[in-house]
C-alpha cells in the first residue's frame, strides 16, 4: 500500500493546494454538518453553532500544532530541534503534524468561553462535537496517508505501508538495513478505522438510548472510546518522544486519565440518577 497521488494537487507560485489541507477541510465540513444537526435535534439554534465554530477552530488548530511540536515530536534534529532552529516551520500546519489532544485543550477552552458569553448549554454543544469528531478524524487521517506520515515500525502484514526514503525518520532512513521494499504499520489506517467504528457506535447510542442519556454523556463516551484506541496505537508510534527507557509517552498518561475520569464520571452521574428516581 502506498499513496496514489502527489501531496500537492496544484501549485501556483508560492501557493499550493494540498491533499492534506483538502482532506482536513472536508473533515471539518462533514463534522460540522453532523454537529449542527445534532444541536438542532437537541432543541438549540444551529446558527449559534456555526458562530461558535470559528471561535473553536482557530485555537483548536493552534493548540493541536503547538502540542505536536513541543510535546509529541521526537527530541533531536528531526523533531523539536528542527522546529526550534526554524521557528517559522511551527506555523506550517499544512505540511502535517498536529495532535488532537492539543486541540482538545485550547479548543475546549474556547468553546467553554463562547458558551459562557452567549449563555448557551455547553454540554449539548460538547455532545454534538463529540458525536461528529470521530468521523471527522477518520476522514482527516487520510491526509497522513498522502503525506506519508503517521506510520509505525516495519511489518510483514499484507497491508503494510510503503514509505519513500525521504519521508522516513531515523533509523528507518538507513536503506542498508531497511531497503525501499520495507513496509510499515499504517497507523493512520488503524486510527481511521477505530474512529469510523466509534462514530457508528456513538450515533447508534445517541438514537437508541436518547431517553436514558444525559447532557454530556456522548462527550464522556467519546473520552472513553477514542483514548482507548489511541492508548494502544501509541505503542507503535515512530515519530513521538517517549519517556526514557519506557514504551510510554505523554499521550499514554493523558489517555489513561481520560478513560478513567470519563468512566467514573459516567458511572457516578447515572448511579446518582437511578438513586434519585427510586
């Protein structure tokens, strides 16, 4: 398996339309439509959602990029050292390298501020985004495929991904040890499939258990499902900084905290709700 097209669709002077950017835009539009529909279904004005989207997207992308650069990227000349030596490269989001956890932090803060200012029910808007986010992530991950990034260690599996030498990081750029015939785990595909399943699961739950769900439950379910898959996928990452002498990185810690915190919160709020009805 290898990317079927050039990352650049069309280039005019210094401007270039890239598949990565196009797929990211498609992911945002599809996700926004689903979230807008969910907001309307929950009795809110969809116009408020579209107003909020701009407020959330900009800090969300900024947070996602800064997280990748300063926390996720490998230490050394090929990662953080490169960005510190070339600070303008930090802002080139279109070249790849964003991390959803950073988007959660700044994007979530922006959403909370927006709903506070507009006096809107934050949990309903967070539920709508949580429902749409897995599908948007599943689509956007294919931009990593085009860019030949987000791959794991070598594999003999039939769906192994071919990575051109210029896109490999150390030690896999040593062609004497890892020739061009070497195939790598397609981590983008694993995460995309996990997110497609997650979207289907959340959508089914939102329709079949709508009378049992409370505002914020879809968000909690997302914070269990997505980090669970991400926790195990992270063990195969080749482009991350890991704690010295361990197979763990910051994402493992954040994922574990999200899974445990969301699970406990979901259990407690429904247990309390059942007790109150008795």
